[in-house]
């Protein structure tokens, strides 16, 4: 049972980290996002950073 809670907590933490990262990437000025070549794919970049996908 303890392992189930650890897994659930880890997934929750990953989701929260993904959400914060995606929000911060979207808050960057458009010119910066274009320079970084992430304009329009902020969620994908955040997912890769957090989940490794």
C-alpha cells in the first residue's frame, strides 16, 4: 500500500512541475520563444523536461 501512495505522490509532483513549467514557458515574451524555437510547442517542451518524453 505504501508503494501505491509513493507512486501517486510522485505522479502528482510531476504533474505540478509540468504545469508550472508550461505556464512559465508561455509567459516568456514571444520574441524569446521564437529565438528558442519553442513558440507553439511549450507544452511539449515542458513534458519532455519533466517526463523525459
